[in-house]
C-alpha cells in the first residue's frame, strides 16, 4: 500500500513540474540567445533554454558525486 502511495505521489509531483514548465514556456515565448566570449547560440524561447539548462544541470549534478569522491588510498589514510 505504501509503495503504491509513493508511486502516486511521484507521478503527481512530476505532472505538476511538467505542467509548470509548460505554462512557463508558453508565457515566455520571447527568443533569447546566449553569448559567451566570441560564441553566440541560436535564438531560442526562454522556457526552452531554461529547460535545457535544468536538464543539463541535473545530468551533471548526478555524476558529480562519482567524480568527486575521494580515492580509496585517501580513505584508508583517515
């Protein structure tokens, strides 16, 4: 019973965030482009650009603990 409730809550939270992102994207359709030094991206709506940034941040953030964990030799010294 608890596992089913957890699955329902996760589905509701995901639906809420997907809906919020969709509404935000529809309301912010103005095109923007990123500029960094000499590089400039194509013009994208703000909502799409923020969604890409959020997705990229989630992917990079999920791999950071594996990349930054101390090596076995350092852990044995402690």
